[in-house]
C-alpha cells in the first residue's frame, strides 16, 4: 500500500468514525495508540501518567471528532490533543513536585550479552538523561520529543503544536543546548 493509499484509508476511517462507526474508530486507535503512548511516555517519563493521558486523548478524540475540520489531518490533530494533555500534566507536576521518573520503562537494552558494568553504566546514563529531560520546560520537552524521538519534521511539529516553525526551531535549539549541557561528561 502506498503512502497515498494510507492517507486515503485514514480519511475514510475518520469520515466513517464521524458517522458513528465504532469499528472505524477502533482502527484509528489501533493505528495511533502505540505511537501516542511512546510519545507520552517519553514526554512525561512515567508509564501510568502516559497511559492515563493516552486514554484521555482517545476519549476526547472520540467525543470531538466532528470538530476536526480536515480528516486528513487526524494524525496531527490527535498528537496535538496528546501534547496539550502532556503539557497540562507537566504543569500540574510543577505545582506539586515529585519523582515522576520510571527509567525501567525507558531502558530496553538491545544487547542481552552486555557486561554487568556496561549495563549499569547504560542504566545510570539513561537515568541521568531522564532527569535532564525533566529540567526542560514543558514546551521545550514536547517539541524536542516530537522531533528527536518521534521523528517529526519541524513543519510537522509546528502543525502539531499550532505554533510557527521558527518557534519550534527555537524550542528545539534551547532544549538541545540544555540536554547537551546536562549530559556533559557522559559522552
């Protein structure tokens, strides 16, 4: 199936879901749920919070599907819903600080034969990286995760967040600088 066919299929699913077709919406959920969970987990650093945000996002998407003016923009729209919910969650955390990191959820070591020393070093570096990500503003973190970890272009991040491409570049630059400074000595 070509990319054009995928887009047509997406539009068809969105239109059918708007008409109340639950199977069509379930197909959209199947297509986006894992991507959204990965994005939210990377943004929030906590599996339970990420799962809650994804669930809330999908419920909101179902309830407000008719508000989506262009069915082909479903992917960008649902990422924006999730991004807004992640930002809200991060702001609530700032109001009541806690240790919201769960590095076990993020540390999947590809080489099962690695030495214990390398494994401990990698886990420590990952924990440090996770704590550095937590120091970024919610706006920087969301933009950085969408671009660096989810692979979205600057234009796609801008569309997802509803901001200019220049603002995205600025947020990612500031985030990248902070991450590099925070990880100094680990490279």
